[in-house]
C-alpha cells in the first residue's frame, strides 16, 4: 500500500525511515482522535440546540471512523510480536470502552437539549 509511494530500494535505510514515519502517523491518529471524539460527546451533551448536538455527534463519528481506519492500517503493518500482542489488548480495551458511550449517545439523541447551566450568567 504505502510502498508504492516510496522510491527507496526495499533494503535501504530510507525504507525503514519511511515506515517509521507512517507508523508514527497512524499511532498519532489513534492517540489523538480518541480524546477528540470524547470531547465531542461531552459537547453534544452541553449543546443548546438539537442542531448543535447533531453537529457534535456527526464530528464524533468522523473522528471515530478516521481512528478506526488508522487502527486497521496499523494492524496490517505490525511486524513485532510484542507490538501485535499490545495492539490486541488495545483493541479489546477499546471495545469495552465503546459500549458505554454508545448507550450514552443513544440517551443524548432521545433527550431534549437544555440550556447550559451558566448561560444565564453569560447574558
């Protein structure tokens, strides 16, 4: 997949640097999109309108989808046994964490948005 975009010889040091940079990129996507998606769920909870709530939930879905694509790509390039083991643990823990927010999001969608508790102070 990525090798087609790299002009380096398969045994050259450049190829190792190329894959190292790609792995760091994927790890960054996984590490940053997870808390960003969580913030969007919290923002949806504090939304004052259904539109604002839905915008936050839509962005959360985009971030999660991007993170899942990064996880799939990362899984395909793992070569180390310990990394593979740790990645399986990460996937198991992520699956356990996703169950609760999914139920919470369903509750958010069913609830009417209410004004932020501090909105009276802001007027």
